[in-house]
């Protein structure tokens, strides 16, 4: 059932409204893949973000990570390069994300009711090695959402056993809104509470982790250039492990919907109202929600 306080917008109208944001993301991807060693201006490194509580180092090399799950087909296509735009072959790229209802494989206590038990499951997780053009692609389904976070997909780039990038990338709010309100099995009894514009991790990471999405006949395709330093050895930001109610394959963090950990979600912004706890933005409704969902048209 579609939440009554979310205006119903046509899918193509929402996609058209992505406008400048999607064009800018596409331009970044094109620039990264076409640059050569002679480039004088270095590309910015892709922002590092928190690993989050649900990473599992399974090293399960496969391109199709759906394991038969239903959902809107999505291909995720990364181009991995250095700051000069040179493609980086033979690097391992890990990808993981939640399912249509915001639940991660490999962990218990999942879902709105925290009743989902997915210990030992591996859906929506996989690894690929970049080809000679630095490309790694995954066949998956469009991710869902859980309280306190905007729509996101996790990725990690490894050079041997060393992680040179741990990050998340973020999908267009307008497309996510359409899928979550109009398409089963994404529909929920409540409205998604966090958009890209108020998600603390997305805001801190900036433009380098905004994916470009295009529509094909049978799927959506999300593309993103991952600009890395193959010699880097950054400290990976991981949430605290263990604790009451925290369960799963690796004994890590608790279920989606739990109060956000410090420094992880929902930086206070103009949507915060009196009496709201910092770290949990107010759910936008009506015209304010539409304004936040659709990027403004470029001036001129």
C-alpha cells in the first residue's frame, strides 16, 4: 500500500527530474575513464566512508549476487582508476547491500520487526576482479532502505589483502521514491525517513560517491568511477563490535532500525525540529519532500 502522505509521481517524470545531478555524475565517470597518464590535473580520490556493521569478507567471486531474490534488476558497474585516470586491473572489488526490505544477509535481527534471521545467508554479496579496463560489474537488485539511512550500496576495493578504498555510493532519491511507493516488494507501511540531503555519511562523502543511473529495457544500470591510490593503506572505519542484541556471522553490529551509532547517520540540518534527537532527521512530507527529491534545474 502506498503511504498516503507521499505524492504519487510518474517514474519517467522522477527520472527526468534527476537533471543536473545525474549529468554531473555521468561526466565524472566519463572523465575518469578517458583520462590518460599525460593528464596534468589529478582526479579527486573517491571518498572513504564507514564500512558499516554488515561487511563479511567472503571472497565469493561472482557477478550475479541475487541468488534468485525478486526485485527491480540493477547492474552496478564500477570503473576503477588512479588519480591520473589510468585503469587499474586485477584489483578485487567487494559489493554488499540490503534487500528490498532493508535486510542484510549473514546477520540476525533484521527488518522492521528485527525478526529476520539470515545467519549463513550470502545474498546480495559478491566480489569481482577488475578487467584490463579497470571495470567490475555486478548483477543485483535495487536496494531497499532502513531507518536512519538513505539508499546506499557498500563497496570495497582491495589490492591483494589490503583495502585501498572502503566506501558507499548513493542512488537518486527520486527513483528510490518511486520504487519504494509504487513497486512491490519494496512497499512498506511507513515512509522512508532519510534522504540523501540529510544522510550524514552521504553529506560528508560528497559528490565522488553519487552514482549515475540510466534506464535500459530490462534493468537499471548504475555507474560510478572509483578513483583510488593503489599504494594506499587507509584505516578502515568500523563500528564497535559485539554488545547486547548484536548478532550475526561475525558477531558484529545490530539490526537495521536501531538508533544510529555516533558519527554514522543523519547529521543535523535545516529539517531538524525542536525536540528531535540529533542524528535522526525529521521525515519530510508533501511539497518539502518533493523539493528534496528532485534536484533543482540549472540556472540559465
